[in-house]
């Protein structure tokens, strides 16, 4: 039986026509397990890692630490894992990860997983002193059998074609575990057949008097406003999917993919609410686990815990600090490439061989090295607190980007850096208003509002929140 969370008075609750038992679980996502014996070192590896947010060589050690913790905890007997289980679909990585799942099951835990785009591939690679070498890959059709024990086996409904299922977590609570990667040629979409299956399951949950929540790898709502402009950052047709789920009685979904920590809310035209709780990757900054308590059919308590320290030479740094430094180095490497390899940066952002942009990118890159926040504010006649006048714009950029992923972005009104940022943003607002930008749904986007709310969180706490679903 699930252990009672002592912060609540009753184990069994009656509310809104439902009778259910309070329950809780841990949720992790984007474990990206890589079997280290496949090779993660050498010159080619170092070059690849210059622009990686997540770890690579360290992933086996990090996952070992996380699973050791989950095996030993007495806070819950249920663990959910929201996709991208392997680094990039390596067969040995899957087999190594399944051994960790087996260990978790042997400790008495119930485990429910979904797979995602990084879990199948045509070509996989390892790195060593000789460069890049191929390793055995995993086909999508192999994933059902590989992970049969961890969701499919005990499901009350299975959509094998779409690698999705419904699990009864406890009396009154069902999990809608969704995979929407389709085939290798058509990833990240829901087809009509799967949508009909989802509607059948949500209808049955209502008829059976069950609370149902979902787990979907790709965010259904943009994790941060800026992500609403990036197609790959959000579930395709996410607007339609969230509307359908909310109106069908699913008011909560747990997601991953973007390696960011965020909680976002939407209310449909029919007045139905849905929350998207996106969780950071287990092996890259920000590395968090979610501990979730379903208090009753209307109330869910979400808490965040940093992943535990792991066995690695971190030069005395905690796991959190080690991963944060890796993230910072990724951003700094990009800024360095703007100065010294502008062509590489232009290609990285999908602009091809645009020679005319190289001098501009190089100039901006060089200015980042010495330009101070106070200088920008002075040029634009913006008041700047003396505590941040000497702050390098480069350091501001690093903090800004990391905050986007860590959540609870602190650059808000009433703070020195927030007021300076918004002051500068206000000065350039006439220019921003002339830039025609559309979001992923094709709607005109307000760049000023997007940048303001991406730099500062004015909504739900992204780490710890009590969510009222209705």
C-alpha cells in the first residue's frame, strides 16, 4: 500500500462524486542513459560536448545514483518516467537502463514508463580515441517488448501501435501514458486513430468515476513563452490536444523533452482547466525529480527535488553545481564561437552558409566580452542600479538562458536586473512591434510580452505548487 503523506489528514477522500485514495509518486524524465562501455571520450566527443546541455559520459553514474535513491525511499512505491530513456536509441543503453528498472521493481516499486524520440534510431554512435564509431541501434518496433514489464503488462488498456496505455495507479486514479512519436518518418504527431483511442479512454474513466491524468513526453503547453516560437519545443497540435484533454476531463499532464522546469496553465473556452508540469532532465541542468501527491480529485501537490550526487570526479562540486557549470560552459562556448567561428554558429542556428551575417555575428561576439550592463543602460537612457552596472552582458546572457530552463526566472519588476532589463526592453519596444513573428499555431506574437515573461516568472511557481484542477 502507498504510504500516507503526513501533511494531510485523511487517507480516503470523497469529493466531486469520486471516492479515491490519496496517493503519491516520483516522476523523472529524460534520463538519456548511455552505456559508458560504448565509448564517450576522445577529441570528437569533446567537440560534440561543447554545445551539449546534458551530460553524456556521466549519464550511467547519474542514473545509478537516482535509481539507488528511488529504490531506498519509503515516501512512495510508484515511479513514473516520461520518455527519452536512452541517450539516442543505443541497444546496449536500453538493456543497461532496463537493468536499473528491474532493480527498482525488485525493491518493491511499481514503475511506469513511456518512450520517446531518443529511444529509437537508425544509426547510433560511440566515441573513443579513434573518433566516432557505430554501435547497435534500436528500432521503434522493438520498444514494446523491451519495456513490456513497465506499463504495458499490467495496463487496463493498451494501444500497442502507438506505444500508449492506461494504468490503474490506485482506487480512483488512472494514468494515461501517451507516446506520439509515430513512425521514424512521422514523429511527434497524434493520428486520428490514436486520438479516438484517447477519447475512448477518457470517456471510460469518467463513466467509471476515475480521476485521470496524463504523461506525454513533449510539452503540450510552451514551457516558457519564448518556446512558443520554436516548433520543436512543443507538441505538434498542442493547442488542440490540450483543449481536447481538458474538455474530456484530463486536467493534468506531466511532460519533459525541453529539459526545463515549468508549470503552466490553460483554461479552454468551455471553462475547463489543464496544467502542464514539465520537468528538467535527470542528467542535465536543471536536474530535478518531481514528488507528486494527489490530495483529492481537485488538488495535486507538486514538489521538486534535485537529483542526488553521483560517483564522478566533480572536483568537489555537488551534482547541481557540476551540471550548472556544464550548462554555463555550453553558453560561453557559443559566445566564443560567435567571435572566432561565426560561420559555425550561423550553421548551428539553421541559417546555412550565410557569409553576409558573419561580420555581424563576429562583431556582437567580440562586444560581449567587454560590454557592461551599465553601458547599455546609459546608451538607452535607462536607470541602472549601481549593484549591476559593472555586470558583463555576457554574464547576464548566461544567467538569462539558464534561468529559462531552471524556471522561476528572477528578472522581474522590482529587482535591479529585472528593472534594467525591462527598461531596455521598453526602449526597443517600437522596434520589436515592427517585427512580424508568429507562434507555433500561426498567431501573431507580441515579442515584448514574450521576452518579459521569459526573463521573469509572473505565474505559477515552477518548482513547488499546489494545483487546483477545477
